[in-house]
C-alpha cells in the first residue's frame, strides 16, 4: 500500500500505460478526487463533475506525477462520481 499523504493537489495522474487520467483535486479518505477540468460534460447539458479513483490503484509517485497500477482505460472503468 502506498502512502497517500504524498499525493498533493494539482499532481498529474497517469495510467500504467503513461496515458493521462486526470489531475488531483485532493485525497478524500481512500479515494483520489480528480478535478472537474478533466471530466467531460454530460450529454444532458449538465456540467463536468468531480470523479474519484480508489487510492489503492496508486503504484508510485514520481515528482508531480501519480502513476497508477491500471491502464488509463481500466482506471476510467473504475471512476466514481
């Protein structure tokens, strides 16, 4: 398990494949809250929403980048709102 206290606001989150997943807003318990800026607007005209990822997906932290153990596509399947 990774020490989530090292995850800070505005860090870039990438998948194991190096593909951009989002930007950290903050850590809430065992979930990483991503900024709304990386969330697509919904089809019904609603604005972008915060998405969350399980903090257990963190493989390592490299400078200002959080690398996940899952690919970006797999991580997207795990998004929570």
